[in-house]
């Protein structure tokens, strides 16, 4: 019985490590300005991928923290990419202007959500380390302090 428990715990531990070391799915998406954003262009940087929607109140509450964090850290190899899901292009443009979003905002192609394991709730944020691995995922709103705490863990 003891051996079975040890084997089970070992398997569980290895499964947790494998989950943390998952390579971030690459994507190529258009912005509302018809620019193409490729995740692969940010190799060697910490990338924060934030799935959000224009109609989502928690998404709107976290945007000012993302903007501030991005503006303070973009020269340090930190990138924020917003991926807007389930929203109309004119609503996305309005939100970018209203919240003075300075980081790239892409329009979801519907496939990127599946590539990231299915986005069942917004906001959902992935932090990708400098080697292209998913460091962490958070479902729900993030605040600036959380972003800084995660950044400290990655460096």
C-alpha cells in the first residue's frame, strides 16, 4: 500500500511539473489596425496574454492596471497582448480609445481560445516566461500588484 501511495504521489508531482512546463501555443492575430501580432516575435520576453471582452465588467476594471504595468515595464522586456473575444470591432476600438490601451490588442480568430485550452471565462490571463513556457494562468481579474509579484518570480 505504501509503494502505491509513493508511486501515486510521484506521478502527481511529475504531472504538476509537466503542466507548469507547457509551451505556450503560438498564434498570429490581427489588431483593429490590421497589424499582425505573432507571439513568436516576442521570444526572450515575458509575455502577458490577456483574454478579455468589451462587455465584461471585470475585464474593464483590470485594464487600467495592465496599461500602467505595461507602460512601466515595456522597456524591460515585458509585453502585454490583449486578445478580445466575443466583441465587435467597433466596440474594441472604442474600448482602446476610452482606456488609452497602449499595448497590442488583437481580435480573436476563435481558434486561439482552443489552443490555450479553451477560454471558458473572461478575463483569463496567461503569463509566459522568457523561454516561451506558460508560467501561470489566472481565471478572473488581475491587479497590478499580482503582475509585479509574478514578475519577481519569473526573473
